[in-house]
C-alpha cells in the first residue's frame, strides 16, 4: 500500500519509515518510556521536621505508584499518575524512592533529602589576660554541631573585620588563627561566627555568632639580652648583659638586677664547655596589680681548635684479613673539623665511620689528623692485621716444635737410664798385675765351693 501524496518507494527510506512509525504509535504504546518524578517543596529540611513528597508520571496507564523510605510516612492523596506522601521525623540525610508500573513495566525515581542543623555551640576560647604587644595572638573558636558540614564555615573576627575563614572539620570543630597584636588592639573585641549556607537548596544563609571577648594588651621594652662576643675565641672574656625599660625588673641566669629599670650583667672566660651555652633573662612588670612576664634567650658560640676524643678513637686495633670493620674516630671543635687517617709511608687512607674490607696491606701505623681554621691535632692509630692461614701454619709449627722438644727429652731420659744400668768396675787389691774384672750388679756373688 502506498500512502497518498508519497512517491512509490519513498517508504523504503529509513528516515521516512522511522518518522511514520513514531507518528502512528498511539500514546502509551509498548516501547515508549515515561519517567517517574519525585518532587518536594525543598530537598533541604530541618532535623526532626516533616515534608511532603509527590510521585508522578505522564504514563497514560499508570499502576501501583508507591514510596519506599525508612522514614515514617502517611499517604495524603493520589490520582491518575500521581500519589502524595507525608514523611515525618527526619533525623539525617536520606533517600526517598518512588516506584510504579507503566504498561506493566516498572519504573522508578529517587531524590536525596539533606537535613540541616544549626550549631549547638559557637565559642571563642578565652584570650590571654594580658597580651604582649608585638607578639602573635592565637585565636581559637570551637563549634559543636551543625550540618551539613560541607556547607558550614567558621569566621574569626576582630570587631567586624574578618581575620580568617575556614571550613568546620571534626566534632567539635576547632578553628585557629594567629594575628599580630598591636597597641591598637587594647580593649578590642574578638569573636567568631558560623555561616550555614543553604542557598543552593533554596533556603538562605544562616549565621550564629559567639559572645565577644575583650583583649588587654601591654608593652614594655625588653628584655634585651646581649653578648659582647656572640662568637668568642676560646679564652676570651665575654660579658652578658640584660636590660629592659623603666619599672621593669630583669633577672639574668637567676641573678636579679639591683633595682627595677637597671641592667644586670656578668662576665665569663669562654671555654670549650661554654660553646652553645644558652643564657636566659626574664623581665617582670607590675600593671594594675598583675605581674606580667617576658623572657629572652641568647646562645654563645665559642671558637676552639680540633680535639680528638681518644676515648672514641682507639690507638691499637687487631683485625683479621678479609673481614669487614669500621674505624670509629671522632673529633670536635668549632668550626667543625675534618678528620682523615693516612697510613704512614704509603699514605693509604682508611675511611672513618664507614665499613671497609680489611686487607693485609692495611697493617701498620696511621696518622689521624683533625683540621680546622683553628688548628690541627694528630694521634697515631696502630692497626695489626694478621693472616688467618699464617696463624694456622704458626700453630702447626708450634705443635711440631713442642713434639720435637718432647721427643728430645724422652731420648735423653732413655740414654741416661741406659748409663745408669751399665757395668760397674772394681780394683783387685791383692795383685797389681792382674787385669781388672767386671761384676754385673744384677748377678749374685756366690761362695767358693772349696
């Protein structure tokens, strides 16, 4: 069949066929989808409150429209393609889900509900009773409660001047900021404020401020702590002085000044033990019955030549060949010295504090020299390296020598024993013409039978 007004074969083109199918499909025909809408007056609701949810669709044949939620609910009305529900006691962010059927096909829709709470407590923590002028003042604000936290900001204020703006993190949230206290901050009011921004959800910007706190500042000169020689050569006389402004009492290393407003000082002869020594000076000022304190410190550097600690640098070492060892040796001084150990004669350098393989050529005496701009110091370290094979040969030779001595001793004892048991000769007193006769000691002497 060819529709009137169309050329034969035109229906064969894919585009025209698709348009014809779409135009001829009746409303609600199978294959056509109708979304299920979830509507509320505002997706942001106060904690503990209630809100109305409307589930609706344009499907001409809707069926079984329902609301799925963990909250308490109550149907308040329905009609063709819609159903309304009242939800109660919302305590936290939640999701509401509408479901239904359109032409026997299930369809769903959902919406996230955000619950907001105003902070329960906004407090600027107490300020120092007296704040020194010229030093940093740390402001700390604590915020308990408040939701959603992603929309909650904490602002620190001096009067109406904004000093810092930070997100509220943690529970309770604590926000800190440091500001330099000046003389103009005396009796100034400091506070903090929270801002819960619900404008993206159709609501407004909600602010909650802490009670203001008043700052009292004080300022006095000092204490000023000086060294006559901040970097003094060893043996130099160094004078340490501490002073402050009028009416200020200073104390240096536990020694007070003669009277308020006067300096205190002492002198020392700089030695190696004074290097990096820290001197402390405190200043006190009485204001309106309050005693205010400030402190100062300074470090002395003493310049002295290299010194090798012989307790940490052994002068005689005995090591085996082909073993790993570390030569431990330390030198001190200011400025820091360099330390090198060279073998006498060959100038072979042995690393210090680093593992190395000991060989026979390391055997010998070493000059360990510490050097800096303040001088040098040298000590001798003797390193004895023995060959394990040579030691074994020495042991064998020693054993053989002992065996040889034992053998010789045994032979001498044997010979001596043989001589002791040899013949004994007697002189015949009856006639001098007869030859000597021998008598064996083992034989018994018999009587003449006649």
